[in-house]
C-alpha cells in the first residue's frame, strides 16, 4: 500500500481525534471540579452533617457455621446476642442500623461484604469470639491493612488528580478499631490484646471503615464470663460507645475543616 495516499491525511485525522479526546477529558475534569457540589459544611447555620448515617452490624457465623464452641455455648449465639444489644443501643442514639443476619441463619462472607458495599454512608462492625485450648484471655480488634476502595469519582484514574483530601478507608478503619478496643477494655477490664491489622475477608472486601471485634475466648478461662448476660451488656455498651466516639471525632474534624475554610464575602 502506498504511504503517500494515506500518510498525511491519516496524520491529520489522528491529530484531530486526539485533540477532540483531550478536549472531552478537559471538559469532564472541569465539570467534576467546578460543577459537582462539594460535600463540605457550608456554614454553621446548617449544622454539621453526620459523618455516616448507617452502622452495619455483622454477627459472626450462623446456621450450620457454629464458630467456636465451648461446652454448650456456641459463638454464633453469642455474636447474635451482642449484635442485637448493640443494635438497640445505637437506635436509641438515633443511628440507623442494618444486621447482616437477624436469626440463626448462614450468610456467606461474600454476602456480608456485598450487603455492606450496597449500603451508603455506612461503617461495618463485625462481632466474633476467639477459640483457644490454651489458658489465654482478652479482647482484640482487627482492621484491614488494605481495603477494597472503588474510586468515588471517574476522574480518579488520572494520575495527577488527587481529589479532595479525605481519610483513606484503612486509616478510618484503624481509628474505628482503636475506639472500640479502648471502650471494650475500659468497660470490661479484660486483658488488652490491642488492635491488629489482618486481611480478614469481611474487612478487606468492603470499601467503608470496618472493624472486627474478637470479644473474648471461648475456653474454660473465660466461658463463665462471656456466657453472662450482664457481661454481654457491658460488651454491647462498649461497642456502641466506641462507634459513637468515632462518630464524634469525625464530626469534630468536619467542624475544624469548616471553620478553617475561606468563605466567600
């Protein structure tokens, strides 16, 4: 094929096509930056918007998946019981809640993550118990070191575009885990096993702040304690307090940002 016939004309068409594409991208970036309303506090008159409006509570195990077992005590029953108590406490504080299971039913890890990812403006708290035949005790709370985090804006694929400053899901999850762990230890006086990063499925497959509480051990050292209704009341109160403390800190941060933002005259 002769290059003289198509060379110059093809080059011109390519240049025009690339210019058109560049113009489209530039227009889209402009629209995203200047036409999309900012999700910030406009003034003190309107009040502070809630950092999240929904708490997804995830009672571990269920159905044929009993979880840890100690004598006649099943982990799946304890986690559901505590989640229901947390559910009532949060609703009393005006927070909407969603349970990944409401009875003794099996829900896969994939479905638990999917339910959470379909929700909007939410956080996830998963409740479990440890199992060990060794004489150990205490409470620990997990967060994922790396989380699934789909970009909220289409322009985020552009390398130089960073978007508005925001806390990453990993840092947010770490903060949530910290507040829950601190409240659990303060309430129960249990040994503090700390917060830990772990790639657990239900944590690293969601794109929202998420924490998983191991509320104790199902072994002979702790079974009498965790099987007590009063003690589970304390655990539920602590989890609720941790969630509310996390929300309050986010609100304070939003207020600080709002006050520091320059306002148009």
